[in-house]
């Protein structure tokens, strides 16, 4: 007595699904490794950029303060000019 053809086909499909799942798991593991490496490199880059970001923020704050001071001085100088005239 032989195994019916339907059972052979079912076994082939099950083997195909099993192989596909194993390949999928391998791809997933590789992708997790790649993304982990990317995350590590991105964290290192962010750490390296932090001093530059702090300095840039300080410069922007100084620039804003200078602009505000110049505007206030301009108002005062305008008052002096009108008084002088």
C-alpha cells in the first residue's frame, strides 16, 4: 500500500512552508542585526554632535539677545534724536 497522492502533496507543501519560515526567520534575524548596528551608529553620531548643538544653541541665544538689545537701543536713540531736533 502506498501513500495517497494527496498526502504526498500535503507533505511537500508542509516542507515548503517550513523552509519558507526558516528563510524568513534568517532574514528577520539579519535585519534585526543590521538595525541594531544602525541604532548603535546613530547613537554614537548623536553623542558626537551634542557639543556642536549646544554651541549652536548658545550662539543663537547670543544673537537673539544682541538683536533685542539693538532694537531697544534704537528706540532710545530715536527718542534722543527727536529731543535734539
